[in-house]
């Protein structure tokens, strides 16, 4: 052992060596598997997490002993090996051991250019990553003697020391700097952002160099057997003669294709046997590692070496196809294929996405409220959005916030962005329902409609007609058009969804208000409609006017005449939904409009309404004022409207029953579910139930047809959750509306929270936006109390959640644990919810079965 060195253990990677991913890292374990498969690997030594941690703390490894593994005058590389490849690590360093005398020897054996290249590469990497010198002074350049001299001089000048010549010291410094880099704050934050635990360890690998430079065919390359973006099987990669590391990938010219290719020269033309061997190695890796791998290889004087193999990096679409193909070929079980896909990734497949490999010029940020991306011309109003759609020009609608008057504009737009609002604001809820990309709460932009300009925090002034790209997945607004990835609802996606359905043990329904929503819901496999917000049925132009008339009617007979016009419209709406859902449950929520959403906001809106109602503008203005509430979200909403003006709910109940009879006559029998919103007291339910029951009796008598229906309550006020035991006496089901429940539990406005939510989350006041991720502690406690008290008083009661949280994996886990029957979410989130639910169900099964001899869950066994 060297003087001063302590006992830091290292293990040579052999088939029998004691190497484990949770002690030496995933790369070390993978290399051992390659060795076991007899792939030609250079000699490699692994340092454990513990060893690296001690090196970072100042313990000196016995580098002489370490170097001696590699013979008399070794050249080695050091690579990081974290437990999970995705957590990254410090950059690999090649050619450790290069010094003046080795350079002279290599000039004789490999030629001066090769010797210069090896030495220069090492000096550059050492200067930047170990001595931490300015990278600009050590840019890669052609390996001439002058460049080498200049690099050595620059090093000496910057450090006041000559470049270290002792290979042992070089290795020691490399190990120490990589170990410390892993402990640094930036590296820690970066890996935590990728899901690594705070205490994640780093292993290191010291590997004998095989030189990709020198005589004969020498070079390096990278090969993979699937396309990272599509997941389709094809050979992808490049090879570059006289190169090392990943040079072949970054080379501007001279790189060869691997297999014969009409686009240019290929390694297969030059070394067909080696390419055939690489193909065989690929097959062996796939079968034994049960994964699509990317192999780093080097050819040294005509001899092929495998240096490393990593999971192929992949897009969401690629990940789905790769997992499905491995399962179809029996290489992994279907359950494992299901568990390999992140539910969030599925949402990327349903929408266009900004290509993550392309450049992006971000000009504003907000809350990512509806996923997917769209490029279009800016429009600042709904009329302009509709005009743009009529011209066939995609547009991005910008509003301070949206109201029902904007619905048509939102339908017409390719994307929607708002200055205000949070995850459950009007724009967010509607956009998710429509599947339109949306970013809300963009507080770093100002829309000045009068001057027709949108000003960003960075000083960009954008006008109507300027092109932007809205990324609703990341919450960014980008300048100009960018490269996109198209949605991928292909056969692989369908197969995966089918397997998910078989594994799910909690129901997944959709929140759907229109026939188009219902069709999307069915296409994505929803088991019913969990929430039909009936007020959304009135956003079409002709209907909005009738709706306005109803809200403005202050005499019973005027209201009756408007309701008589609404009845057939609603009946047709419900009948269509029942037909599309073909006997699956449809839960219709009685009217719940915060009135301000239906009052005209602009001067033109007031004028249009005056025209429609045949009233003077001043009268309309007076009425708008009379109906205005200080806090409409807590005002005459939901059941409060239903009790104050009961004819509205009467009309809706009649429409539902008549539609039930008509739809059941032609198709599957329908048992509608009617839900009362914003309940806070049992008496509210009693009053509404009495009227609805008597209406059902009247319709049965009039039509001479019997039918069933279920009446339930939407639990979305804290009081309703606490009093669920009373309320449930009149309710066959309780559906928790977590949007309002979150709003009221926190005393936080759904529409205004976006203004400070970012700062709250950043400062750790809230771990997450509670409108986005269910607050399991506070709101969750109310859900648990409501469910327990409801179930105790009425054991068979159906329990569900229908707020926007319904599609999140975290909320689904919560609902399963609390024994809920189903979750309901916007149609585009149904596949995400089904996959998350399947994974939860499988996770439990796998855990219960103790899947393998190693006791590891199925998804992580290999
Ligand atoms: C809720 O409050 O959770 C809900 C689903 O209803 P809305 O978003 O329509 O208020
Ligand atoms: Mg609500």
C-alpha cells in the first residue's frame, strides 16, 4: 500500500465478483453482465459508493495497487456509475497515464498524430474537470505538436505547476475530483430533479484504455438497434476512424454509417465481420439484459472491443414501443412492460410535443395547465381566433383570463394562454377537456389589448399575427415555430392500454360535457362519465344567448318560457351522451355556474345581449350590476341556485328522464346518475330530492314507461365532507369535487392562486400546487372523513373523485387506499389514469407475491 493511503477497496469486474447495482452502480453491474456474456471488455475495476464517498471526504486510495491491475505502463479511463443511469454523473475521463515519456513511446509505436491526440485529449479533460480551468482555453482542436505544446503551456501558466507526469497522481486527482463533483450542490440538485434520493451514491469504474487511434483500422463508435424516437427496430449510430469516446456522434464529417447505407460509406463495407459481431452482441444484450441497449465500442488495430452499454435513451413514444415489443417477444412479461412506462409519458403520446432535442427560445413561463404543444399566430380575442380558424391558420389565443364567451375562441385556437389563473381556472379546465395545449398564470407577461401588444418580462413586444409556440407540457411560451413530435396513438399504445385495463382495479371515468368529449372518453377506454358539467352545454353561441335570457329573466313566467326552449336542447344533449356511452354510467351534474361566468364582461358583450333581449343597453347594465356578486365562486352557485330558482333543476331532471326513456328505447338500457353540486347541508339534498322524485313520477306517468335513476351528491364543501353521514341518507353516491374542496379548505381562490403559487412552492410553503397534486394531508383528511362517515351511514354508497386531481397517479393511489370505486378525469387524462392505476394494482400484487428469489418488484428485476 502507498504511504498515507488507506484501505479503500476496489473490485475487478469478473463473472463471479461481488458487484451490485445498489453498491457499485448500474453501469458497474451492467459491465459485469457483459463480461458474463463473454463480450470482449477491457479489464475494469469498480469502486463502491462507500469507497467514492470516503475519497470525497479525503481518504486516499492506494492508486499504485489500483494501477497495478492494469500492467506495467497502464493507460486507463474513469467513468461514473450511479445507481440509476438517468441520474447522470461527472464526465468520463480518458487516457489517464499519458505523460511526456508515454507520448514519446507512442509516437514510435502509433505515430505522432495518434500520440498527440491521446495526450491532448487527456490534458484538456484534466484541465477542465480536475484542475477546473477555463474551458475556453482548452477547446478541442486538431492534434498537432503545436496544439499539444500550447495546452501544456496554458496548463502550467494557469496553475503555476507543470502538467502532472506521475500516472498514480493523475489517477488520484481524477478520482478525487469526480467524487467531490458528485457531492457538490449543483450535481445534487440536478439528480434530485431527476428523482434521485438526496443520499444517492456514486460508484466509479477504472477501465484499461483501448486506443481508437493508431495503426490499422482503429476508431470508436456507438450502435443501438432501435430508433430512440419511434422505438422501431433499426440500426442507428456512427463510427469514426482514429477517434475515441463519442467522437463519432459529434463529428461534423468523416463518420461512417454502421450498416450499408445509400447516404454514404459504412463500417460494414470496410469491416463486415465486425459489424456482424456487433449485431450478435446487440441480440445477446437484448435477450439477457431484457432491454434495448446502446453499445459503445472501439476498434483497436482491427480488434473489436465493447467498452460500455447503456439503456437506449428514448422518447415517450419510443419507450412504449420498446416495452411492448419486448413483451410481445416474450423477453419481459406484460406486467413489466406496463410498469416500465411513466404514466406522464402517456400524456405526451396523446398530443404534439416540442421536440426535446431542438433549440427553444423561451419568452415567458406560466403554469402548465393542459399538455401538448402548438404553434400559431397570436390573437388577442375570441372573434380573431374564430376568423383565423376560418382562414385555416392555426392561432394561439391570449386572454387575461377566459370566460364562457371565449369558449368558441378556445375551440378555434390551437393553444390558449392566460395572464391569470391556476390549474383549475376556467381556461385550464376547458382546455384540458378540449385537449388544447394551455398555459395559465403567465405573470411575466402583460396583455395590452388597447394597443394590441403583448409585452414579456424580457422586453419582447409581440403583436397579433406574430408566431409563437405554446408548450402546455412545460408551461413555456417560445418565440417562433419549433420542431414538433406528432401524437402517437399507434398499435403499441393501444396494446399497452389494453394490458392496463386488464390490470386496473379501480374504475376510471371521464369528465365529459359534450358528445365530442364523450367520444374521446370512449376512445380512451373510460368506463363511463363521472361528471357532465351541464352549464358547459350552453357555451355554443345560440345557447349562450338563451342562457343569458334565463339568467336575466326576473319574473317566473319569463323564466318558464325560456326553460321551455331549453328543455328540448337539454333532452337532445343527454340523449346523445347516453347513446355514445351505450349503457355505461353517465353522471350528470345539475347546473353549477358561478353567475359571473355567464354575465357579459365587455361592452360588445353587453350590446350583443341587449340586442338579443330587445332591451336597452342601460337596462342590461343595471341587471348585470344587480346580479354581480363580490365573490361569485362562493355566491349563488350550485344547489343554492337550484333551491332559489327550482324550475331550472326541474327542467334538467325532466330532460334527463325523457332522454333516458328515448335512449333506452333504441339502445342499451340507461340508468342516469343525477348529481347535486355545492351541497353543504342535508336539507338542501332533501329539498332537491323531493322535487326530482316527484318529477320522475310525473314523467313515468305521462310516458307510461318505467325507468331507474340514481341521485347523488357532490361533496365539495368542507361541511359536506364533515356531515357526509347525514347527507348520504339521501344519496346513492358521493363524488368528491376536489377543485372546490381544495379552494375552500385552503381558503384559496382557484382563479387567483396562479399569481403567487410559483413563489409559494419555490419557498416550500406548499410542497406542490394543491390544485395540481391532491393535498393528501388536509384535503385528503376531509376525503377520508367524508368517505368513512358516508360508508358508515350507508354501507353500499358509491364513492368517487371528480376534481381535476382524478387523473394524477398520487390521487389515484390515495383513492385506492381509501376504498373509492372510481376516479373521473378529463378524457385526455383517462389513459394516464388507467396506466397509473394498473401500475398501482400490479405494484401491490408484485409486492404481495414477492415476485422473484431476489424479492425485488417485477419492474426492477433484471
Ligand atoms: C370540483 O369542484 O372539483 C369540480 C369537479 O367541479 P367544478 O370544477 O366544475 O367546480
Ligand atoms: Mg366544483
